[in-house]
């Protein structure tokens, strides 16, 4: 099958790698334009655009893919199907009509749950135990089109959003493979309509959403830290009893073993180096100082001379 591949983020890379080894032909890759990154603000292509060029695929990077000139460029690819994964632009009716069998999307949730830009962290934040990926036909409303294929998986109790992202990206390959098989021999399956009444939203996270307040339950804090890693990150302010402080982002925590009652105000560190929450204690496993690299809690304790009575407080909200 001749395909157009509209994608930008790393979530799409396992599928693109598989497509290059499959019988399908990628006629055109469409990705977001390069953006300035790093201290030098160097213009950097998306992961998909960079990978596609390395493998000799034709790439375009429109600011607005719905511009009539770009729509005609897509139509000229004469694709049977357009596959959209983490692209970053809403597709208008003109774009959706450029491929013979329309556009399908790979989404990182079991639709209709978690429609929107951040389904992976929100599934963890809300305490889901199962998630998955869905392929569906793109319609005007976001993530609301008829479903073609679903794959599910259990969320591991200690899994970060970053780890789940990478795992779902790999699971997505199987969903895409099965979906493309549905179009064999010129078929064009309509898909199964979603139940809009069961839909939930997964809005894009902002930096300020990562402010961590330990005046929450143990289970809430564990989900918050795991769900926020690595963006925007669960950020707190470490304050030592002798007046030192710095902002840190917690990467992994777990309930204290054994479970025990809080040993002071929320955020206070006890002699076992557990941290008090509203209804118990947590153990910090990994964190990243604002000015340093990710490290274990033991490395941080030794380097910063952390003692009982030191504490974590919410950082100042970004201006």
C-alpha cells in the first residue's frame, strides 16, 4: 500500500521503522517545521523528519499543512492511505481527502477515554490500571472518529509516563500492522463509532502543572510523580534546616516500606529519610536537581547532606 506518513514526535518512530521493513511504501513524510532548541537555539528538525531524511524518504515540513498549496502537494503523492501519529497539527477536510482511503490516526489511549494531547500522563494521574493504543479514522472533532483497532496493556505500578510512552509506541506498531491489513485488496473499512458519552479528556500539561505539594495522600503523590515524569516533572523545593534550598524534580517514588504514619508536616524528612505526606510516608528513589543530572536519592542525600528535619515544599510557581 502507498502511504503518507504525517508525524513529528518520537512516539511515531517505531512504526516508521517497521514501515521501512514492510511491503508498504512511504510516498511522503510530513512533519512539523524545525524549531530552535538548546542553549544555542539551533534549528532542529523533529525526530521523525530527521529519521526520514537519514533513510532517504521525501520530507516536507509545512507551517500549516492545511494551506491549499500544501494540500495539493499531499494530493500529488497519490497515497492510498494517510497515517497520522503525534503530528501536531489539526487536519482540515482538504487534507483528510488527499489519500484514497482517508486518514487514520494512532492514539495512545483506549478511545473514547483520554481524547486529547496528553493521554499517557493522565492515565497514570487518574489511577488507571489498563491503557493501550487505538487506531481510528480522523474526523473534524479531536480523537472522535470511528475505531479501527485497539490494543490494551496493563500499566505497571512503578511505570513513569516516559516509560509507558515508549512501551505504547512499540505496541502501536502491532495496531498499525493490523489496521493496514484491514485495507488489503482495496477494502476501506468504516470503523466502529465511538461512544461519546464515555469520552474523557486529556488536556495538554503545562510547566506549572508539575508543582508538587506533599499535602496529599501517598497514592496521589506516587501517581503524580510517575505521571509527570519527564514532562513537566513533579517539582518541589528542597529546604535544609540550616537554610540551604534548591528546586528538584522527583523522578520515581514509592510508598514507604513498612507503611507508617506521617512524621511531621507534609514534606518533612524523617530519620529513615522517608518523606511525610498527608496520610503516610513515601520513599524517594530518584530525582533531578534543577542544576544537575538525574540521580538516586542516596546520591542526593550524600551530596547535599540531607538530614531528618529537612523538608520539601512547593516551589514558586513559574512566572
